[in-house]
C-alpha cells in the first residue's frame, strides 16, 4: 500500500508519465482513495498546464538573486541534518 509520502516522492514522474504501469496503477489507486493526495495531484496538474501555456516573463535581477540565495541557504541547511 502506497503512503502519502511515497505518493509525493513519485508525483513528478507520475505527472511526466514516466512511471512503469505497476507504479502508475499504485499511484492512481492511492489518489482514488486519498482525497488530500487527489487534490495535490489535480492542482499540480492544472498548475503545470497553465504555466506551459504562458510566455516566459523575466523576473527582476534582485529578486532572482534573493531567491537563489534562499535556495542555497535551504540546501546548506539540509546537508547539516
């Protein structure tokens, strides 16, 4: 039986349709039984669809730099645990 944590770990591959038939079936079974994971999958799928249809919009350099710095801090913190 698939857990919610396992579902989240496989979500990207599921949405990219790169999972094997057995793994895909397990995800779909879990989604049909878990309303929270169904919402996550549905919302993520819809968000991807919206963003794929949009033109790229550059962000200001200072925002880019701040986001990159925040990601680096988060990454460094993950290595320490």
